[in-house]
């Protein structure tokens, strides 16, 4: 009887270490060690955690999944990948809060990110990707936008952008910089000779990738 009970418990632990959800945003979670909180219906995952979701995957050292409320929290060594036929996003950070119902992700601490255009029809001749670092980073998969906030440094089209807020709508290919922020200026450093400009400063900027146009507003200064 005790042997049978031990085998049952062992099988339950194996099943809990691989959680699969059909027709949900989170498809599967794998880890070395799992704890199931029956009272709150929350599962804790530890060690070599891999989360497979609708459009990609996440790896980390620890994850807490509240399936009922659609909340997934990840900690330490986070590596997030989103991919579709048109776009590719990857993010590294120390903390991730994921609202699986809204498909809304917030990354914190030591954030670095990469965005790539994959579909040729969307790709401007000068624009293939954005590399950036920031303190906070948001991916909204429903609204198709990404937001970098606080001490943002981005490399775009061979140019370096320093600002406090950068919002990129990868649905319509429009980049907004310091939108509605007036206390700090943004700075664009042109690293390629073809631009014939050393750097420029302004309060806000809108970059239309499709039209290859930049509109600067507020205390604009350009150094040639």
C-alpha cells in the first residue's frame, strides 16, 4: 500500500513539472523542480524553467504561474522570444510580469532588447532592427507595440538615440520618442557619414519608418 502511494506521489510530481494548457496563451512549462500550492491554485517552478506560449518561449531560473488569474511572474536570467511571419522580438532581463489574458509583458532590471522586421514588404531599405537597453520594457502583443522607459539607449538605422521614453508600434511602423515628456531632451547621434549630421537634440520626435521621415519638436538643435 505504501509502495503504491509512493509511486502515485512520484507520478504526480512528474506531471507537475511539465504543465500543458490547451487553447491557452501558456502552452507548456518545464522545470527541474515544482511546487503546487493547492490552496491558492498557484504553481512554482524552479531551475531551468522553459515556458512555451502562443508565439514563442521564455527561459528563466524561477517562475510562478497563477493560471486562474492569468498571471505569470519570472525571475533571474530571463530570455524572452516572440516571433511571427513579420516580426521578431527578444528581451533579456531580471524580472518579468506577464498578464497572459491581455498578452501584456513588463520587463524590469538590466533590460536589453532586440526588434527585427522579418517581412520584406514592411522593411525599409535603411531599417532592419532596433537594439536597445533600458530600465523598463513593455511588449503588448494585442496592440502590437513595444515601450522602453528610463535611461533608454537605442541603435536604429545606424544612429544612436538617448531618451527617457521610446514607443514603437510595429503594426504601423511608427516610432515615438519622449512623447508628452518635456522635462528631458532626447539626443540623436548620427554614426554614419551619409547623414551629414553629427548629432541633434529635441524634446520629442516621431519617426515614420515606412516614409523614412523624422519630425523633431521643441528646442531643436542640429550640429552638422
